[in-house]
């Protein structure tokens, strides 16, 4: 059965690595639902967070293929219940009256939304939450407004398990030394 899986990939920061990783998914005919790259707490490493919809067997196979890349330090594969994730959304709304601004401020107070920027003609709202939560907020709470732009970031995650990457890398290095 297909489910959502998230890869947390620790890599060196090399040109072309993102392309090589995305080709692995393409070759296996798996669509990348979300992708985020960033520096991380481990010096010299970067993290990739990739979300896909697939079977567990296919996700495990993809993780093994990715880990074969020279610059990849470690690949972790997580189910939805093993991560805490958030996205950020920005909503640009036209202001055509004082009543519109008043109703927007009511949303801010009610739905944990922040006014990111306000100009004479528009306001930009910022909201964090899950992808579904952000899209539902747009559909249910902003339908009566003149939303000019909507953009949503890829997911950022932290994991529920408390393992440390340093421990995993140390065990890997010890195993390589024994071989």
C-alpha cells in the first residue's frame, strides 16, 4: 500500500548531488512531493528532506540507492508518525476597504496568523502548519478575500527518535575499518 515517506539525507555540499539524487527517483518513476535542502547542525554536512508517496519496499530500495552516492553520509527513512513537520505559507491579500483590514485582523487573532508585511494596497499574512492545514486555511478562511498570491514552502522536519547522527557515522566507520 502506498503511503507518505520522508527521507532525511545527510550529505556533503557538492555541485550536482541534488541532480543525481533526483535522477534516482526519476529512474524508479517516483514523484518527489516536497524537497528542502539546508545546512544542518553537523559541521560540513547539509540535509535534504524529500517526501514521496510509495510503498515501503520501494522507499527502502530508494534509500539504499541514494546511500550509494559517494557524498551521502547517511539516509534515514521515516513514516509520518516518526517526524514532526511544518511548512510556512504566505498569503498576499488585496485591501480594498477598512472593513477588509478589520476582518483580516480578526483572522490574525483567531487563527495564529501573523501579519508579515502591510502596505496600503495589500497585506501579506504568514502562517505555519502542515501542508493540509495551510491549504485548508486558504480554502476555508480566505475564500471571501481577494487573495492575489499564495506560496507554500517545502516541509522542514525534526525526528521523534532521539538517535544522533554522530553515533550512526561512528558505527559505519568502525564497520568499514573491520572490512
